[in-house]
C-alpha cells in the first residue's frame, strides 16, 4: 500500500514539474499551422481562433497551478 502511495506522489510531482518546464503544446485545432485555409475560397486563410496564430496552446493544469506563462513566440 505504501508503495502505491509513494508512486502516486512521485507521478504527481513529475507532472507538476513538467507543467512548469513545458507549459505549451501544439494546438489541437490547427496542428501548429496557425493559418487555416478557408472552406469556400481555398486561396484565402485566417488565423486559428484557438491559438491566435502562435500554433501552440497552454497545457491542461498549467494556468490553474502556476498562472499564465509568457506567451510563445509567433512563427
């Protein structure tokens, strides 16, 4: 039983450290291509509304635990 509790604590600590070191992930909406082509006019494009053109979104839990990090650089 103690091994399970210690393993769970270690897993939580690793997740929190990972949130601190790597707060950004590839945007699930645009897959890191922030300019999405239009559905009618294929030559037109717009900026991804989810990541606002950065290609990255904040990981789940980051804002809750550590607050808002510096925004990623735009490509």
